[in-house]
């Protein structure tokens, strides 16, 4: 089917089947957390793609023992951004879900994201800062930084985001062309621009530039269960700021623009919409490019 067709069928309520959901899970030494995460995955997934970043624990063996059908992908550079790009390149489903492996993101929320997409959104963005969302994990310093980065993205890109720096999102596979992520192996074992934690900002700004329909869905973030965060508040916060400036001036994503302007309807605080709901379109949080 041509790009976007499956999403259109759902939007029009004419879809012949349920969407095939692909979950992409980046892992760097998450063996101890995988039993928890995998046990909460919905039963009817199309595929689970685990993208490993050269873990030195038993991440891959654990994943395979928990789920024989898991698809293991080895990233070709370093960083979470590169892992996501490599995982997305392997997706064969209709819907892509980005899910962390540290136990902070609840896989039981996946149906909520899917529902937002089948009700008309192109991109369902998790938010800890709308009704029904929350976090046990975010520090005061990070919440403060996120708030300022969030204000900045909204001014620069005309968006209405409430939680820029959050990695739990889902989108129709047709959005991948707007993301234009680089998965080429440049012969570099190091990190290129976009390979790090700035990936979430790059994705959020490119879908906005592309004029895709974005809705925020409430999400609760738990504390990482085992192991240590790979994120450095200041270093990665500055990368996010830089990503906002770079993405504001470059044209990436705009080429995929499908609409010139999109209705800005109700607040982004709207909960996930329900399939077939006549009001769904009106509750979508629209995004205009700047
Ligand atoms: N493949 C791969 N996965 C990574 C890499 N860095 C982080 N991850 C995974 O990405 C997910 C998020 O990483 P975390 O270190 O928890 O960072 P975070 O959730 O943004 O930050 P915290 O809120 O501090 O936990 C986890 O599943 C990690 O295992 C990497 O370089 N390669
Ligand atoms: Mg985490």
C-alpha cells in the first residue's frame, strides 16, 4: 500500500484489520529490566525489535529467552539516536512504538497510543505533564530544564508540546520519511549528530515541520528499575538546545510536509481519543510549522 494509506483507512473508519504494531526497544545493558518490560507488552504485537548498543551484560540472551520471536538488531554507531534509527529501518508494521527498556515506560500504555493514531493522529506523543500523566523519575532540575526547552520548541516551531524531552511516542510508519534519519554506516564507531539523546527533539521537531497531525497522550514515567541512566542532564540538555536551533534552520522534514496548516483545536491536554469518535479530529492537538 502506498505511504499513508493504512492511516487514511483508519481515519475514515474503513480499515479492514487492526494495525500491525511494531515496538522498537533500544537497549544498553538492560538484561535485568527486560523481564519486567517484556511481561507487560500487549499480546497482539506484530513484532518486537530490540536494538542493542553493544551491551556487555546478557541483554540479547535474556531477550531471546523471554521472547523467541524478538528481532534483534545491532546498531551501527553509538548512542540512543542511532539505535532508534537502526530499529526504525527494520520495522515492517503499520505503527511504530518507541519504548525504553529500563522499566520507566509502561508497555500497558501502548493501546492508548495506538488508539490516538487510529483516531486520526499521525504522531502520538507521550507527555508526563498533561492530565493523567506523571513521573516518579524526573528530578526538579530536569523538570526545570525540560520546561524551558519546551517553551523554546513551541516558540520556534509553533507547536503546543508540553513535554519535549520524553521518549515514549508512537507514529504511523509513513512518518518515517519525514524523520529522514541517517542509518548509513559511515565507518564510524563514534557518534554523529542525531545519534545521541537529541533524537527525541529531532523527531518532535521534524514531525512538526512536516505538518503531521500530532496528539499528546498522557503517560506515566516510573523510576528506572535496575542499572544507571545513560543520560547526562547538562550535556544532553545542551544537545537538545542545539538540536532545536539546528532543526529550526535546516530544511529536513519540510519536504515531507503534507499540509500547509493544520487545525489547532482543543488543548494538547486532551486524553487519547477513541476510535470512531466524531469529535476525535477536534481534539487533536494540531501543529503548525513556524
Ligand atoms: N541501543 C542503545 N540503547 C541505548 C543507548 N543509550 C541508552 N539506551 C537505551 O535507551 C533507553 C533510555 O536510556 P536511559 O539511559 O534510561 O535514559 P533516559 O530514559 O533518557 O534518562 P533517565 O530518565 O535518566 O532514565 C534505555 O532503554 C537504554 O537502555 C545506546 O547508546 N544504545
Ligand atoms: Mg530511562
